């Protein structure tokens, strides 16, 4: 399904409404990573936001792990989970992230 997604946190900190960036637009996919293919050594549920470009190509816009789906007033939902980022020292940081997801037409 095609969604417009607004990231509600940056580096784990909640953003004020006037600090929200422009929405990302793409297709949400929910998949499971097998414990044999990740460093967590456990099965991970993940949500990917994919953008189509060209005729057959896609690129990942955002990813969130261990998602929790929450209702949102109106025509959307919130997805809360963990976001992994690499900082300048090549260490991996884990941050809490929340996405505001609203369904939209892919042609709009």
C-alpha cells in the first residue's frame, strides 16, 4: 500500500510539529529477518519504506525494527520502533523512532 510517512523523531528526540520534515512517499513492506542473517541473533520484524523510480527500480527510504502499530485519529496510523544509525566513529546507535503514516494514492 502507498503511504505518506512523516518521521516524528530525530536521534531519539521528539520533534515539534514545526520541526517535522517533508513527508516521504512510498510503499510500506513488513518483513521478518531470520536470526541467522542479523547481528541481533533473534528474528526481527521490520518495516521498510520503498520508493519506486524508473520503470523497475526501488530504493529504501527508511527502515524501522521491532515495530508497534498504534491507532491515529483520522486516516492514518503510527508505527513506533527502533531505528539504527551509524555515527562518525562507525558505531551503531539505536534510537526510538515513530512514523506517522497516511495512505495516499500513488498518482497524487
